[in-house]
C-alpha cells in the first residue's frame, strides 16, 4: 500500500472516487502503452476517438502523430479536465495547443451509440475502472457500438485491469469475455506501472483484422522518429508475450 512518503515522491497525482488515476511519476508508462502500440500496427491511422482520458496524457501522446487528421475526445467530467489543466500541466498540454483535438463533455456510452459507422480508425478507452460512470464502458453493447463505428482496419484499445488480485482478475475475465464476443481479434498486453494494483496492468488490443504482432510495422513506426520514455518495438513484442498464469486466466474465458 502506498504511504505518504511514496505519495510525496510521486509529485502530483489525481484521485477519482478514492482511486489513484494517474501520477506524474509513472504516467509516461500508461500513456505510452495506450497510444503507441496501435500506431505501430497501423501508422496510417487518420481519425482517433479518445473516451475518458480527462488528465490529458492520452491526447498529448496521440497528438505527436502528424499523420492523424482528427482527434475526438469524449470526457464525462468537465471538472477533471479543469483541475488537470491547473495541477497537471505536463499531462494536459494538448488541451490548449492541439487544433485537431475536439473535446466534448458527454458520456462515452451515448457518444458511440450516436456516432456514424466506420468513423474512426482508432478508439482509445482511457476510462476509470468498471464501476460508476465507467461501468458502461465494459459492456457488450459498448463494444458492439465501437465495432460499428470503427473502419475496416479499425483498432480498439481498452482497459483490461489486472491479473494479480482476485477482484481485478474477475474484471479482466469479464471484460475479455465480452470483447471476444465482439471482435475477431482480441489480444491483451501488459506493462509495469507501480501506481496501479500489483504494479502490472493490462490493456486490450481488439480489431476487425489487424493482429498486433503479425501486422506490426517496425520500420514505418521507427521512421517517425518519436522519442518515447517507455515504449519501443522490442517492448511491444514482449508486452503481448504473456506469462502462463495470465494466459490461463484469459483461456478460462469461454467466448
Ligand atoms: N489512467 C486512469 C485509470 O486507468 O484509472 C484513467 C485516467 S482518466 C482520468 C479516466 C477518465 O474517464 C476520468 O476523467 C473519468 O471522468 C472518465 N470517464 C469515466 N467514465 C466515463 C464515461 N462513461 N464517458 C466518458 N468519460 C468517462
């Protein structure tokens, strides 16, 4: 359990509903891993939808790709953005500097229900855990709407919780079961982030036809010359190479 000494060392952090969402100390890990893997599989992504992500870190990382033409962001809580602009300027830098960013305050669940088919090449679900306002973002209905509004080469990156503590394992299994029902390709990758429970957390990589390893484009991504603090192509391959106990957890989820 993090104590006050640890908190002081984390510099600035954000807590929502009693849960630490992000800290300045290790946010680079989370925001690298939610943003770059999909861009290394499909460097031609033009339209991106961010759901949640109020601290701004995901918008900041995705804004680094000059080939992207549109970044729509749907955050349910305007106060999160306002507070992060004031206290987390290193994360929220894109809000005032990125002309491609269209920020709206709305429930992501409703937004995807009303969005047109095939509108996005990439959806990044940077949400809270599956409780409260975030709960709806872990439903079959939400994943089906995401499938409908993604283009043919579309990719969805979503929260896949943790594989160490029982409560997180149950949420991981529930999320994976629902996403496997909706997407032909539903993979999981992990990353080391000390702030989150057990220090190791997971994202889901779901798509209609692109595989995160077989369709990886290392040369194209490296030619972009993005300097990243956590992500690189070797780590990408390793992140999808899961430990056996995690493979067993995911395999236990019947489609
Ligand atoms: N990295 C953090 C984590 O893993 O817990 C998440 C960061 S971000 C702060 C989560 C954001 O999702 C919050 O700003 C929250 O307001 C937003 N959010 C939660 N439910 C939402 C919904 N249904 N629609 C849009 N945004 C939502």
